[in-house]
C-alpha cells in the first residue's frame, strides 16, 4: 500500500501537468488569433492611458496641502525676530505667492517635458515600432511614480513629476499609434480610439477624488503605490502578450514620414490646432476653478473635489455618439469636430454666470461633451491623413497630437493663474470660449479630405476595383511611380507627397494626346 500511494501521487501530478500544458497551448493558440490579440493590445493601451491621466490629475488634491505642510515644517526651524503685524502679513502673502508658483510649476513640469520629448519619441517610434516604446514608457512611469510616493522635498517631487512626462511621451504616443496600426478599418479605428478616449476621461476625472480619499485616510504614499502596482501589472501583461523583444515585424516596417514634414502638412496642422484649442478650457479651468468656487459661491471641500466627476458621463456619451455617427456618415468627421468646438465655446462663456455648484455642473459637462466630439472625430482623421498623404506609420503623427495636448496643459497651470490675477476669471472664460468658436470654421478645410475616403481608400488602397475617372487614374499612376521609387533597402526615394491639390494640378498638366489612350478611358 505504501508503494501505491507515491505512484498515485505521481500519476495525478502528471495529469495536472498535462492539463496545464494543454491550457498553455490553448492560450498560445488564442493569442495567435489576430482579433483576440488586438483586443488584448487595446486593453493594455487603455490601461496605460488610464494610468497616465490618473498620474496627471491625482496630485490635484494632494500636492497643495502637502507642500503647505512642508513649508510649515521649514518655518518652525527658522527663528526670525519679532516684527510688526504688517511685516508678518507681508511675509505671509509672499509665502503664499511662492507656494502658488511652486504648485503651478510642479503641475506644468510633466506637460512641459512631454512637449519637449515628443518630437524625438515620435521619430523613435517610427523607427523601432510601437511595442518597445510602450514598454519603455510604462517602465519610466513605474519608477517615477515610486519616486513620487517616497519623495520628501520639492526638488525630488519636481524630478519625479518631470520623469512622468518622459514616460508619458513614449507610452501615450506609442499606445495611440499601436491602436491606429492594428485597427485599419475606419469604423473599427474610430471605435477603438473612442474606447481609449473614454479611459483617458475616466482617469482624468476619477483621479482627484481617488487621490483625495486615499490621501486623507492612508497618507501621501498609498495613491502612488497603488498606481505603480497597476503600472507594473500592465507592463508584465505587455511582455507576456506582445513579447516586444521577440517581435520581428518592425524589420519590415516602411520608413515613416519625418515629423517636420507632417507638421507643415496643412491638414494635420489644422487638426493639431483644433486639439490644442479645444483642450484649453479644461487645462485652464482645472487650476483656477477651485479658488473661484470658494470665493464666489463658498463651495465646500467636497464640492471642489467632485467638480469634474459628473462631466465623465457626458464625455463618454459624446464618444459614443461620435463613433455611431462616424460609422453612418464618415464624411462628416470635420462637422462633428466643429460642432464640438462651438459647444465648448458656449459652455466656457456660461461658467462665470453660475451661482452655485448645481448650476456649474451643466457648463462643465458641456465642455467635456464638446471635447469628446472633437477628440473622437479628429484623432482617427490624423491616421487617415497619414494613410492617404504620407506613409502609414503613425508614431510621428500621434506625437504631434500629444504635443497639441501638452501645449494646452503646459500653459494651463502657469498662464491661467496670471490671466485671472490681471484680467479676471470672467475674461478668461470669455476669451477661451471666443477662441473655440472662431476656430471652428477652420475645420471646413478638412471637408475635401474626408470626402475622398470612398474613392481613395476603397479603390486605390485596397485595389478591389479599377480606377473610375481621371482623378482615380492619376492617383493610381502616381502610386505606381512611388512603388518604382523604393530602393532595395526599403527607403523611399524621390517622389511627390504634396497631396490632393498637387495631384489635381498634375492631372491638368497632362495633354489631350496622353489621356486619349485606352488606359485613361
């Protein structure tokens, strides 16, 4: 009997090992399925974007109180002689002004470094692919968040905050570019990017109450340790599923268009400008609205902490509506963006008229709803512009999008306070609203680009049917010339990439004899 027990245990262990091996094989087979793999990639990217935006906003309720405590601790060790009351008050005001400056610079440091690094990260992503830069970004974000959790002075906090911007420049850009690369159909791409935007919104709007509650009951370190653990888990999932260091598909990637050439593309410039302008109200109100609420409506701490939370729901609604409309009427992406900018402008102008917390919710929801319309309509348009006017490599173009966001959020904490101080809160909101309304007609320039989707994407890219008419024929001939212009190393040689107008101009330069053959009939 004693000899039978080890034999039975060995047999059961062998059965369990075979079952585990079979499950591992099934999991590996499931990972090979392209649809299932890109869903997992979407989850990884969405978690990375959620983390980045939570890291940006989680410090809102924590840092002002924490820095004030640090200053109070320093003042206890300074033995100053007794001064008249007026001097004490002056010193207090100087200290408060200095604290406000420190908070503004700390808030803006992430976006400023992100703004500086993005041109380099976009080019790096185009060269090496999307997976390794995403892993680099998650790794940097993990270490910077750990440093922030254990930082005990302003210099360390500033260094950790800036390091978060470096990680975001890689993680955000490569993540959005990876979604655009995996989802090539316009409807699927809009839906996937809409889901990513919903996670961005959730991270931005939930982070302040999340950070405030944990800071109140568990201390400064706990919110950042929790986010660092989620970041670590997302990085491990990325290594497990995508296996970036064993992926060799990037060796066959075409050479992307340089970022400086994308920046001077007029259509991409219009989209980038719209992304900056539509995010200015959110970026400028976040650091200023709490003080305004306290001074004008005697708002409580919980009201100031929950100011933006109700706006999450209209933001998700805006994403959903835009995705549905884009699937039905894809040629009107520019119109959805323009409507969003008008809604943002009108909502911004009504913020100063609010007298209580309940009234304030409506315009803030309008701002977030409008931002959802603009972002969801224009982010897929950037990928489409690259597809039809340049090379289908998306790192640099979404680096430009990240630059657009970073410009708004870098200026917000520094510029908004100065505008409120010298001009007033009402003038700030009226100016932001007016800028959005005036910029909306510029999106009319995208109307022709969107109208070329059916003819170009279906007949020229997919080549499912022959050219129809002179326009498509010229485009097909230009595509053939481009193919002949590639060198053996895969680098693109001389070719015309100036866009639709240049092709039409070339079409007019053909003589009647050249276009009279059967090929052009």
